[in-house]
C-alpha cells in the first residue's frame, strides 16, 4: 500500500511540475505578444536578435533597498531565422535608492551580439559587468537611435501599465533554471537543448513560434 501511495504521489508531482512548466512558457508567450502587438518594437530589432529573454511578471519590491526577481525563458535565433526550443532562466538583482511598494511587469531583453549570445549560453552572467545594456528603441526613435546605441550587447524593454519605459538592469544576474530545463528536456545543458527538435506538442511553444515567425519573416 505504501508503495502505491509513493508512486501515486510521484505521478501527482510530475503532473504538477509539467503543468507549471507549460504555464511558464505560455505566460512568456503572452508577454511577448504584449510587446509586439503594441507595434512599438521595430521589426529590425527582432530580426537581428541573437537571442531574446522574456520574463513575464518581473517583480520589484522593497523598502529603501529594492530587490528584483523573475523567471522566464530564452529563445535563440539560428542563422536561417528559425528559433530554438525555449530554455528556462531566472533574473535577479538588487538596487539601491528610495523604493517603497511592489510591482510586477513584463520584461524583455534582446541580445544583439555574438559575445552576448556566448555569455548567455554559460550558466551565469551579470548584466553591466560582462555585457553592456541600454534601453531599446521604439519605432518612433529607431532611425536616430540605431546610429548611437546599437553597440550595446543587450537592448532592454519594460512595460508598466501598458507603457514602454526605460529600466536599468545593471547588476542583475541571469541563471539557468536547471530543474525546469532537466524536467522538460532531460538535460540542463542548454547547448544540447537548443539542438533538440522543436517540441511542437506543447501549446505555448507552438504559439511562441507563431509570433516569433510573424515578427521575424
């Protein structure tokens, strides 16, 4: 009897984790849709991206010393403009200054250089140390912006209450989420994950592919 209960418990935990993983992908997909459906992000930014980090509900909270944390996904664009399977990451950092309250907003980091892609494939990177970041352009200022700031490794986008805002991510640390990656793909090695055939049986991945293709091609 105890063995049956143990097996049943394991099944329930597996189903729960799979549901959480699927929900994470779908939330990130919906976040990406919110970014692109505003028609604010220049198509050239997505077309030239090496990789995109999407974090729905990036949380900021604190009193005087603020903390920031969010979980999300990464997709990498191949040379043929196809996108890889998403893999899971977390983004965390602290910031000093007068901060009271709590907020959670959509965040997208667009990795524009080969150097930034290489760092992203490592297990841990710190924005502002290994890689430079600047606020990404929107369509209204794209032509002026591209002459100045396209030397940045990362372009950052942040939506609060429907508005595109600038936000600093200096000091924030990106870590691979080994538990979720291992669960979905059977490995935590992201270099292996991006070579695995696309998991089209997962609704969130199909939806994400649809919007990435629409905005890339």
